[in-house]
C-alpha cells in the first residue's frame, strides 16, 4: 500500500479505442501533472493504440 504523500503513484490507463484493455504503470506526481497519453500495444486490436490515464 502506497503512502498518501508518495511521489510515485500507480496509475491505470485505458485504451481509447473502446476495447476495454487496461494497463498499469507508475508516474511521478511532482514532475508529470498532466494525464499521460502514451501509444501502447493493444492486445485485443493487435496493433498500437493510444492509452489515456484514468482516475
């Protein structure tokens, strides 16, 4: 369990293509304030897709 004031937090990212695929990663709260939108491999589509951070 992470502390509330921890600098690195675990975030969940969901595919914007509507397949329901999710991925988890960590992010530094102090350096990256905006939501992440990396392009990652979506196994249901079998191609690259944009994943958006969910809260």
